[in-house]
């Protein structure tokens, strides 16, 4: 594919966990793409031109030959079907693939309190000093329970070979790991392995500015 045939719209600050997931999916599929940044602080995503393109005013947004698609998990599934001959980003086994999609959906629909108290920008800019609330601690325990059950003892990835669900799970876990919250050693090691992938390193290497201290 020509680099101009795929465009990924994302926030200009490069901190969104969901944008990271879509970026990693493109990198792992080894597809050329152009990055287009949107100034979310200026609410450019609510301007008519972006609303008309995206429908939902959300990032990340993938545009391919005039077709625009948001939601990072939908983007990953689209890329998998768009380029079936390239490296797979989902498990080949039908049950494992369904489980990967289940995990992706759960990580996006639950654990809101963890996302609120451990925002993903702390992975780039440093930890928060506030302890987790009781509600967030309970949600974190659910997260750790799921991760422990899905990641087999001694396994590098969730479903044999790497899949995009590994990145999504590591993103959520790293909200805790990067902040110094208590995480079992083998899950912390799993996060470090995922963070050592070339696709993730490429995302982390994007230049971003720390937010101004108020």
C-alpha cells in the first residue's frame, strides 16, 4: 500500500491509550500510513470538517480510500481483514480470537475508575502520589485476576503468538505498573516484554511535551 492510502488521525499530544493501540496495530501489520494530528485541547475534533469525517468526533480515526473508521478495536479488526497476507494481529484459533476480542471489549467498557485515577499520561510523565480509592482498588483486582487467568504460567503472550490483545492488556496494566502500584511480578514482567516490542517503542519514541504544571 502507498503511504497515503492509510491515514491515522490522533491527538497531537500522542498520549491516548486507544491511539497507541491503533498505531501499534498498523506497525505490527507492517502497513505504511500517514499520521494526522488533531488538537483535542482546542476541540478541533468537534469542528465540522472532522465531525463530518469521523461521525463520532473521536480519535483514533483510520481513513482508507475515503472510508473512515473510529474505535481502536474496530480499526484493528479492519486492518486484519484488509491485509490478511501480512502478519496476523489476532489469534488464528476461532476460540482464542473470540477471547481476544472479548478482552478488548472488556478493557474498553469496564475499569473506568482505574482509567480515571491512573490516567495513561502517567506512563509518559510520571506517577501520581494519590492512592487508589476503594472502588479503583476493587477494579484493579478484577484486572489482575483476569490477566493472571489468561496469561498462562511461563507464557510470553496471552494466546501463544503475540496479538493486539497483548498490547491492550499491557496498556491497562501499565497504568498500575508505571505508577508503582502493587502488581504481581510476572504480570509486571509481561508488561515490560510488551513495552519492548518495536511497535511500542516506535510509539513511545514519538515526541510529546509534558503538561504544564498548574
